[in-house]
C-alpha cells in the first residue's frame, strides 16, 4: 500500500468512527489505528466486558483494591501490523481492570500503545511496545507512584522476516 493511501485509510477510519489515534474504552470492542512511515498501518482492537466479581482474582487486577473488585476488564487485545497479526498473549492484558482509554504513544523504535484504567487510588497505565510486528514487552505502573509500583513483562515471539 502506498504511504498516501495508508494515511487516507487511517484518516477515514478516524472520521467514520471505526478507528482513531486515541479512544475512550467502553463495553464492547474499540478500534484505533495509526499509519506507519513505510505505508503500513497498525490497527488495535480492545474488547471490554463485564468482570465476574465473584472470581477470586477480581480484586487483584490492575485497577482494583482488596475488597473492591473491578466491574469491567479487557477480555481481548488484537494488534494488526500491516497485513500481519501480532501475537498478543492473554497474560499481556487479562489483568487490566476498569480500563478507561487507549492511545498511541510516540517511541523511537516500533509503536507503543497505552491503556489507562482504574480510578483515583487504583489508577494505572499499561504501555505495550511492538517492534517489527512482534510484541516485545509491556510495562504497567500505578498512577500515583509510577516509579515505586510497577511491573515489566518481556515477550519473545516469532521473528518476522522482511
């Protein structure tokens, strides 16, 4: 796809409401898209569903506190880099409760997206880093103390030949 065509597709997605550079997360699927310099585009779909609050882990997710389980959670995160599907492990998103928004974040290499969630004391940011069509790592940090309370997970995936 030519660079102009890719940017036009992304712009049309944003105008038509099927995709944007950033979006609020509500129940159901939400899609954002961003063009890449060489003509490809990245499309991210996040699906939010109701959390079963009786599950023992419902109050141990990001965005919750002991005794106060989350009401919603990310049930699926899909990333397409051009025509390729990026492998996104369940462990990369299954612990993200009460998600509020998603946006692309500028990075030097590859692409990065950020999911923000929780409320006030349970506020968190989950940032995902994708390079050459492979999820490399995610970093989740507590909103109030981002440098004191965080976790980083590294992923290995199939090497994509160009």
